[in-house]
């Protein structure tokens, strides 16, 4: 009788520890999300939209910074580099 009670206590503690670990890892929310296809589609759609917007903004900012740097290098009148950069800046400005 005592051995069974001890085993039950050990098993109960293990189950409580497992339950605590699953709750900390938000496994229950993930299981609900995977079961609800509409919710999963909505989250992925929103995440994709924001990723696309972020990439667009990031590329725009980096391109603007590069153009500004190239224009400043051209202003220094370095003979060989300046000609190439002038051509690049002209091509970029024409494509706007």
C-alpha cells in the first residue's frame, strides 16, 4: 500500500512539472492555433504583410543612404572613382 502511494506521489509530481513546463512554453495556445485554421491563416497573413512592409522600408532607407554616400564621394572629385559613381548616380536618378 505504501509503495503504491509513493509511486502515485512521484507520478503526480511529474505530471505537475510537465503541466508547468507546457504552460510556460505556451504549448496549449500553439495546439489551439494549429486546430483553428482561420486563426492560423489570419496570423500568417498579417505577419506576411508586415514583413513585406518592413523589407520595403528597409531597402528604401539603405538605398537612400548609399546614394547620399555616393554623391558625397563624387563631390570629393576623386578622378577614377568619381566617374563611375557619377554614372551610377545618374542612372539611379533617371530611373526615379
